[in-house]
C-alpha cells in the first residue's frame, strides 16, 4: 500500500526460523528491556502484552518488541519486530512471513468503527484511550474489502503526504465501505506522538468529536 514495495522474507535470514517459530521463542514482555521501551512510548505494559507484544533479544541481530500479524481467521501470517534502538543506516522494523495479515489490538477489525492505523504503536496508543484498531504496517490484506463491506471505516493514518497516498488507495480498494479520513490531533504526526504530547484525555475528546460529526 505504500509508494514502495515490501518484499518480506518468509523466514529470518540469520537462522531460518518462521514467523510461528520466532513468536514461540519470544519472551513475555514484563520485566524485559522491551517493557522499558513500551513504557517510554507511553503504553502500559499490561496493555501491550494483552495485544500479543513480546520481546526478542536477538530479532535479526538486535533486541526488538515483536507482535503477530493475523488474518481474518485469526491465523498467524507474519511477525513484526520494532527495534529498541537504531543507529544511522539501520532499519527501525523488520517483518517476517508471507503476509496477508494485520496487527489487531483490543477488538481489532470486529470493532465499530473499523479503525485502520499505520503501525503497532499507533494501534497501542489508541488502545490506551479505549479504541480498538488494526495496523497493516504498510502491507495489504486481501480480505479487508470483505470485512469492511457496508461498514464505517476510519483511515487514521499519519499526518503526512505518503499517508494521503495510502488513504486514496484504501478508498479505491474498499469501495463498499464508508471511509472517513481521521487525522491525529493538530501538530502531531501520528497517534503515538499525540499520546506523548497531548495525553489520553485529549485523544479521547478528539476522537469523540469525530464520532459526533
């Protein structure tokens, strides 16, 4: 869905492990460096853990928080890792698996409205405010048109020019949904920035205003 194309490896290049195997070896989040990272981003550890976020101290060579992407049957399709630290030239994220899934937080795609955000921490930030969401992390899931048919869908991507390209593409690919563009609050590039700068109360008010319009 992004202007560039993702070609995710089916297994971790360093050790040949599949998404399922990588998830199975991941550590529970609590008490790890991953928990510290999650808290620095304003997310309660218990909330992240309930969403399936775990910790891997060697996810392709670096420590990362990890989470599964699942399809509409709740089957694991991929694993997504967000690295705790990066230096110049390193990727912030790595995704392994064949794809066709999304990160689902709280009630995910079953909630009304169906809220689609960009990344894991956008979804977790909305969850901290009581809102369910899914995050395709720039990929496309071919079952989304079916589950979105006849429903209100909020395209709550980042406040950026590339995100507007995604909004247009999602509207094209979800022709039978009632799509709305929902931006983060002013001067916030994404929902995690909004959480850290504005707090849960302001995000709750902001989204409630979108409901009432």
